[in-house]
C-alpha cells in the first residue's frame, strides 16, 4: 500500500508552516492512497515535534484514492529547517512522512522582467523621442531610450508633474503585460518565486508550500520613475515648461504614484505608499516636498551580484547585444526589398546596437551591409565605465526602498502568508532593477516585501510592560524572566526584585491590585555572545558591573563589536546607559537609575524596531490578554474572576517565562543561582505582601505613597500617554517624586532617539542610465567603495536629524565628521585602507542633543580587492551619491559660480571698451 501526503499542495516533503503571532495559521494536509489501494485506516502524529504541531484530528482516518483533508498549525518556531516531521501511521508502521519547518516573519520574494518607456535621462524628461516616417533622427541631445515608428508614445504632450498626484504621465513601469513588446525580447513576466522566514537559528527559503508562490506581482497603472530632471543644472527643464513639483538626480529618484499588487481576484494583496499634502514645489534637486513621503526611492547605484546575473542566465552586454543584432539581421534579410515601416524600424534598432557590440562585430556588419547601418547614439556601449568587458549599466543596479502603508486590501484565498500579512499596517518594500537594455526597453528585477518591524516594547519602573504590539500591563513577579526573545539571535532577560509599598495601585489592564517590584538587572544575548549589566556584591551606588560572556569587563564607552552587532554606552541623566545595535536594526536600550530611599539600582529597558515577539514583552494575540506562553499556547480572553486572572498571570504565565539555570544569561556569585533571586509567592493576590528575609534591605522604609491627584501634578510634564500613566502609578505607589524625573528622561529618549542604517556599495563613476557615446574614449575603471549612512528618528514621520556622522574603520576614526544632508544621509568614499577585510561602522553626533540623541550603527564587513592607501582622504561629503553641493542645491556647484563670474567679467570688459 502507498499513502500519499501533501502539505499546502506541496508533495516534495520539505514544507513550511507559520509560527503563531496574532493567531495560528492553518495549513492543509491532503491524504490519499494510490489507485491500487481502495482504502486504509491511518492516524497522524508529529515526531519529532519542536514546532508543536496541532492537527484538526489525529484519527483514526479512513482514506481512499480520493483526497481527505486535515488541517494543521504550528504553536512554536522551529529551531532549524526540517526539525519537525508529520508521520502517517498505519498501525505502528510509518506509511508516509513529511518534514516541515515553522517560520516567523515571512518575507515575500519576487522577481522577473519589467518594461518601462520612460523619458530619456539626458533629454527633457517630458520629450517624446519617437521615430516617425518623416523623422529619422532623434532630436539632440540624444537619450538612451527611444520609441520606434508606430509605437505608443513615451509621454503625453507637455506632461509636467506639477503635483505628485498627477496621473497620465506615461513612463509607466510594467512588471507584466507589456505594451507593444519588441521582437526577440523575452516575455515580461513577474511572479512571487519564494517565501523566506526565520527559524531560531537562521533564515530559510522555500519555493513551494503556499498558494501565493507563483502568483503575479505588479505595480499600479500609473507608477513611474520620477526623476523629472535632465541632470544638467544649467538646463534642468525644457524651456517654457513649468517646474515640476520635485526633481531628482539619477540613482536618487522615487517611484511616483506607487502601488504594489500581488495575486489575482481570488487571492490578493494590494496597497500604496503614504504621501502627505501638497505644500510647495521644490527649489532644489533631490528634495522631498511632502511629509510624510514613504514612496520607494533609489538609494544609489551598486554592483549586481554575479549570482543574480547567473540566475537570469544573463551574459555580458557585448554577448547579449551581438546575439540580438544577429537575430535582427536575419529579420532584415527576410524582408522584401523596398521601403516600409518594419524595414525602417529594423534599421534603427540595428544601428543603435552597433554601439554596443565589439569593434570586430561592428566592422563585420557594416562590411556585409555597406551604406546600410550607421552607428547611432543612445544605447548601451562596450565597457563605458572601464571596468572590463560588459561592465556598466548592464550589471549595476539601483536599490529602491519604501513603505506600503495605505489603502491596504487583502484576501488570503488559501494563502497562509497573506493571512499572516493582514495583521500588519505597514510593509517594507525593496526593489532592485538591473540589466535594462534600450533595444527592448526591458530589464530584470528582484524584490522583497514583508511586514514592517515597527514593534517597540518597554519595561519601565515598577515593571510596567508595553508589549511590542503596543498593549500595556503590569507584571510584578519576582525572579528572572525572559522579557523578549527572537530565536537564537536576540534575547533580553530581566531580574525583578520586590519592594515594600503600603499603597499599591490597581492595574487597569488586569484589574489586579498587586504589590510592586523593580527591574534590578539585565542580561542580553547578542548573537553568539552574552552581556549582563547587574549589581555587584555591594548594593552601594556606583557598583553596577558589566559582563561579557560571563567575565567582568569595562563598560564599552568606545564601543564593543560583538560579531557585527555593536554595544555602546550613553549619558543616562548622569548615569551610564547601555545600547545594543543589532545587525537587523533592532536596538536594545538600558537606562539605569539609583533609587535613594531603597539604596538600590533599577533599570528601564526599551527594544525598538524589532521582529521579536516572544516573552513577557511579546506580542499579545488579538483575542488574548497576555502574550503567548513559552510553548506557544494562547492564554485566551481575560478571565472573569480576579483569582483566575492572578493564577494565570503570576503562576502559569510567570512560570512559563522564568529563566532556568540552563538558560540564564546572568552571572552568579559562588553559591547563588537564578533561584536565589526568585519568590514565586510575590506578589500576593491581595496586599499587604510579606517580603521574605533574603529580599529585605536593612533600613529601607515601607513606602506610604501619595494620593493619585497629587501624583498627577508631579507627572504633568510627562505627556506621552503610557509614560504618564506609569509615572502616576509609581509616584502614587511609592510617594517618591524622583520617578517623575526618570520618566521625563525616558520620554526625551523616546522622542529624540535616532538610528543609523549603514550600507557599503560600489562607487560608480558615471551616473546611472546615462550612456557614453561609442566614439568617446574609455572612462577610468571603477572608483572604489562608498560607505553610506542614513540617520533617521525612531519616531515615524519625524524630520531628518541634524548633525554629523563619524565613520570608523577597524575601530579607528577615518576622515572628518560628515554633515548629514536634508534626508539624513552622509557618505565616506573609502580611502587609506589596505586591501583585505575591514570592519566599518558609523556614529551620529547631533547638532543639538535636546532635539536628537546620538546613535551608532551595527558593524559591516568591507572587502577591498586593492589598496586605497595611496589615495588622498576626501573631506566631508554631504548630500546624495550624485554629489552636488549643499543639500543638492542647483547653486551649490562651484563650477556654476566660476562660469557666472567669467561671464560677468567678459560683459564688463566689453562694456569698458
């Protein structure tokens, strides 16, 4: 007998499920026998079962050659790929099995071809470079793209986008359904090709296993590249035309009227990017005119990985162009003699391609067809950047990043991934177009789409927890707990210590009036390392100790690189705070304060921009009142009785997330362990609570508290809703007004915090999509590496921070601090480093620390194939990758001023004569 099994229509035996977040996500198991076996009785089990699979039924199940459907969902994240196995048992015999992996945070990967009939870059952006029966020369200056006789126009007449909402501008980017495709161009098709997600140990990718895979991907009907600029500051627009609302250099432009679409009418996701209201037109290049503006925007030009070229089967541009010209010559030979539209268009295409083939090939074509084809400009040319045969625009790409966060619509239609995506309100979009060829007006692309990790959690004061999905509740347990966890990459543990208070306040979320505790120590997993910030043997002020991998260490005032993650300190209202910058952009902030009445340290913990969802600070599902238990179980809705709430919160939930000796990240003195700091009876269900002798602090008073009305006045400057509520709670409970100062500082940290996104990229020496005429001499080779830092506020839609970025290589400062431009960007052209592997990072120094706080980036690896020691160090380079002057101003280019001064001198000389 043969039993056949598939999971989500995947029968290859290597599938994926989604670990729960807001809910569980069902997958479909289909069971049947082969035609030779009319019936069989089976049962289901998962063994091994690290993902905690739950079946809709385990049987007995009678199956036949007609499919029987059972559903299954995971309760936990897998440790590694294929660690869980579904077994179909006939009696005690395994008749069939299927390996599955439970992943978190799915990313949709898509790829394909695109067509775009955009206006030429070095011509007026709203020109229509189209051949006609009467016009056989594209008006100078020639551009890189051109329309053949009889094709639809590139742009409507006089289409100047004076408002970002203007439609009907042409230049549409199509990922499917091209308009008038040219002969021999490969089909323009774009689909979802795989799903990636995280296990506890890393990222895994699956090419089958969800209904979304294979579905079409497309942009909106009016989405276009919004450069709107010639690149020439002396002639930026067509004379007589009004100025567009925005204009951008090549390699820096956004996609306007952006919309992203997945699927079909029965299974889909679609959404747009938020764009604020019109205020005024831009007067400088590369400047946003709207706030917010979350459209995808290009972030410079980088080399295409060789693997991507291989994946699409792309040769170098010379080989591609010579293959294409041979096909067109065959078409030419097959045409009847005499003039015709088809013949004229073929001659134009072949003439353009002559600039992109080898000299030998060009000579051979012109010899075989004398006086027929002449080299025309405006196409990809051989080695225009001097980097070797076929290196140039063909194998450089732009990288667009943006948000999809408005006008969101989704229908799962059997896709667990789309069902998972429905819990998000914002999505990260990344798109990488490359290998565009003007003969066919088509290129290739890859992209990703995933829910935005906007989750931020806090653990503050008498432990007030704000979960990563924004729900506040109090957790006053005593002991060591997992606060937040993301697989094996990141984990934050806290130690909570009881405090005697006579006036406990009722928590509005749980309805429980509990005695309080304080967070007195923090331990953090940082990749393969662990750090701890905890009191030493003495409780005296100034004795907090820092540990790395279990050993005492100096506080990292100059920064500490832990496998690419970066740990540093900051001034925390006179104390020394700690920050951990993870490579995935998560940031953990620890803010210590000393509480004089109790002679004890306490710590506030914040985690921003994280994908982590497990722990005391973890995601609370939509129909639950607490985060999931460690085994993934949903605790369900809020119980009716206070006794049931107390038992769930301080017994079941607390014990689920308690640290064990085998899992603790803390450092212990001899004879102590996590049990030393544990009291399972605190808090009692009703005050007063009896403190055990080992937790008593000699001479510490029992805190009498103060009326809530007075606490409200003490906390009036703390205006963030959750912080104000927690401030009132702590001040009223303890009677100590110093808590208000701590909350005021936390509010300032929250509002003024910054983050740095760091990228290492190849530095091209020619602007993107601007051709070099074939008669021009070769340009110098690739001009090296560029490190680009983008500084942003951690508060969405805030203005770009103002200040300077300091770059470091191998922990040594390089060059002078670089002022950020109006978009928060600064760059360092790599100089003074020998060939080999280096490690780079950046620090942001604000102009006004009351407006923005300092921040650091993670550490990136930089590989140099040749030394840059002999190259002179460049000074500060604000602005975009395209260079320019102050904030990209048209008047910030020194040579323009030189020309103007010379013209004035010439006029003066003529006048004096």
